[in-house]
């Protein structure tokens, strides 16, 4: 039942729900514009799925690309997206993203601790006109969380599968050295430095304080808000939006022992993590084969999208896919406690490497295994009339296991460690392909035929079936030492190994339909005054495609920035609640 008019317990200029990338950015920039901001977070920690992500932000045309020696141009990105997204819609918002992105990143770097560096080599996930090899993917600088003091506990930690020694984050650049500490003096020194720092941290903190990737980005945003004394009110969920005379004027939130009505003079921003685990919308929008597993936090139950619908907002889900996906393997916890399962996203450490193939229950390949995690799962979900490829199985030989590892099993592990994963049911072993197929429940003749066909072409470094190694991204994630194709080599003699992978959503493409300024549309395509959305609550501007690394965090940050600028320009108040500034003065300041 909709809350009654009047009787507000509190008033702010901008009321934001969700302390992820979009919500934190909107709050930070709005505070910089002298608005009174309140961020309400459902949980006890900031970060959302950003905290557990790689943290890469896809924003074309920034000055950071020039500084990195790989200058990127917005026009190139425009051509690239025109080819990738084509006529799927979202043109106006996508153009706003391209035009605002460089300015948003530059201003965040000037006014806060939210700082990035452009990756000199981190290719777009798809090839085509305007695609970039480097400069477009921005990486958050590492962050020393000791400056947060007790507030460090408010930063959501990464997935436990991604932390070493029970709480140590490892940068991508350090991973190879830590996995082979005795291979060189350089590796050994770096390992001592990283592990030594972590050991000292654990004397005072519950986990390591040297943060990288998405955790560093979350901490940088939160630290910047703390510096400006912007309140993040924890364990304060959105209960209901208040709409009066057609305008969203505030919201009802949950507080210990009851509820509280908060008026938002300039608007309410929804940034609660998207459809994710909303039971009805997940069933309605997601394909059946992708409903069981999510990488989103358990608390991402679609609160913002659901409440948006309650005041007439429209969901945009017309793109290629309602979700953005990763293939994940699962190590089941003893005793059947699903909450303790270890879920491993197969991002780049194994799938792109030479000597691995993915097969379905028919024992057939179905996709270029070296493509992006999203496109790999799109291949799993595709039904060519014979059924989908859910689940799929990553098949390798013993040499591959030793050299590259497989999923949770890191490279170079001992026979004892390999056997432990076998006993746990995570890793399946067969001395012959037929034995492996029987254990996996895969058609044996199909698997044997597939390996024979694959090997015949792989001896020449070729993959005529799926053109593996043809794109810059394929080759970048392969093994440059494998000639002539870094992604292709024959599968050798047994024993053979496999892990099973399932689709999991890492983010949403379907979401609330909105304008170039994040204003939410109703079912008739008209703006709902006072209601905004960003992050996964706002429909993806890429309409179910996945152009490159960080194509969820990039728009989340840019549209959070755009919302704050728009609200300040259209009628913001300063922190003391003075009269509205003129549009001209606000526009000049922004």
C-alpha cells in the first residue's frame, strides 16, 4: 500500500538507494555540487558486486589513454559500438555515455581519491571497426585500506575464492610470480613482499589491507565520501517509493524497530544491483538454463527495479540477453551446505589457453572457447534445435593441468592436490576419453569424434570450426609461447580431466528504462519526475552485448555522474537548504 502524503521524518536533496559503483558515484558528485545527500544501503557494507569484480571500467577517449601511450578516440568507440550494438536501441543514452565519459573520469580524479590508470594492453572483447587493443579499459589504482581505520570493515570483501591465505588480495601482475615463487629471484622477492605485508596486516585486520581491482575501487569511492562527510546509512533498505501528484518525492525505509519517511527534494536514485535475485523477475526474464546460479550478493533481490515497477516504471529487456554472464564451476561443500560452496568464474586463466575444449552433453564443441566469458555463455544458452549446452564441460589433458591449472586447481599443483579435487567431485578424470565421457554423462562417441576432429586441425594451429585465436582478445588471453596460434594445440594422450561449468549472471542487461540523464520512464515512455536509476537498476546501454572489459562499471560510474550533474543543474540546493540556484549558474559550475 502506498505511503500517505506528508509527515516526513527527514529531508535531503538527493536520496540514493544502493552503495555500489553507480550509487556511490552519484552521491560523491552530488555532494561536490553542494547537495545534501543520503545514501541508504540495505547491507552493512559498501561495494555490492563491484567489490567482488575485477574493477575494470570501460570508458573510451579519456586523457588516461594518452598518458598510457595508447591514445583512444571517442569517435573510434562510436564506430565500434555502432557495429556491435547495431539497431538494438539505446542510441541517445549510449551517445551521452560516450560524450560524458572522459569528463566524468577526469573530474573524479580531480575531486576525489577515485583514480585510474589506462591499461596499455587490454583488448575490447569483440573485433571490428573502431575496436581498441588498449587505452579504453581503466584499472583502479591499488588502495591502502589502513587509511580507513575502523571503516575498513564497511568495505565488502572479495569472493573468498579470489583471496589467498584466507584474506590476501593478489594483483593480476603478481599472480604468476606468487604461483611460481621459486622460479626466479624476482618471483621470490615479490612473493616475500606481498605475503609479508599480508602477515603484518593480519595482526590488526580481519584481512589484507592492500586492495586491488574492484575492492580498491569500492574503497576509493567510500573513502572519498567519508572525506566529504557524506552519510552512508547502513542496514536501511528501501521499503516503498512515495509518489505525490505524479512525482516521486521520497521513500519509506526500514530502520531498527520500524520505518522512516524521507523526503527527497531533488530526486530518488535507484542503484540497488538490478534484477539479479528478484524471484519473479528472474523467472520472467532469464532463460531457464541460467536461473540457478548468480554471482550477485544474496541481498541483491531487485528492490530498486521492483519498487520502480510499483510506481509505473517500464522494464527494458529487448536486447540480446537479459543478463551478462560468466561460466562457473562449483566445488560443493561437505555436508550439503550450499552457502559454503566455492564458485569459480572461468574468466581468463584457463578457457583461452591452448589445449582446452568445451563440450556439451552430445560431446560436441559449441563455441569459441577463447571468447569473452559473456559470449561463451551465450554459446551455452543457444539452442540450435538440438538443445542448449547447459551444463558444459571443459576438457583437457594432464599436461594442460600441470601448465595452466583448471578452475580452482591452480597450475603446478601436486598429484595429491589433484586427487583431492577428484575426491571432492569437482575434477573428473578418465584414463580414456570414453571413460571420461561416461563419468560426465556425455556421449562417448561424440566426444571421441570431437577430439579427433579438433586435434587434426590443431596440429597446424588452426580451428576452422570456431576460428579460435582469430581475434586480438583471443590471442591476448592465450599463451604467446604456443606457435603459431596462442589459443590452439592438440589434446594429448590420457589421462584426461574435466570440470563442469554452469551459466551465472554477473550483472543485468535488462533493467529500468531511462533517459540519457538516468531519468526513469513509465510504460508510456514518459519521464517519472523525481525518479532516477543507474548501475544495474538501469537497462544496459549495450542492450545485451558485452563490448569490452568493464562495460557494466563504466556506465554505472558515468550515469551516476550524469544524474548528479543533472539534478544539480535542474534545481539543486546547497547544503544549508537555500533557494534553488539558477540553471545558468549550475550549468556553468558543472
